[in-house]
């Protein structure tokens, strides 16, 4: 089972999502969380639920469960067909531990 984050675009939403997800106490390498960032979050959730994806709410975003990693491509294609702007990216791109 693969899981991927789904969050609304916006720096505040990314930050809050990462805080709710939980940062590791100590880490010595880059910290990344891959996810799908969307411009229409509520519409995205509705489309994905209607298509049978399991979605676990984690304010201000969610975790989507897929059968396997190929589900990420299916999610991106599905959202694109609904004219939802989406991007698969590192949502923890500004985190750094010195």
C-alpha cells in the first residue's frame, strides 16, 4: 500500500501539515515529504473519494492510500482531467536542521 500527502497550495498550509505530520526529533540528512499540492483542495478530495481512493484527513491536508506507487500517476491524471492544477513535489522543501 502506498500513501501520498494531498495538501492545498500555500506556505502556511504546507507548514501546518508538516507540523501535524510530525518532524523527526533528530535527523542528519535532508528531510523530505513528497506530496500532491493542489489549487482546489476540496474539489480534489471529492473527486478522489468518488473515484474510490481512501482519504485520511490530516488538517489542513490529507493522506491518500493507493494500491501501489503507480496510483500517484493515476491521481495526477484524474485531477488534471477535472482541471485541478496539481503538482507532485517535496512539501518540506524549506526544512533544514543545522
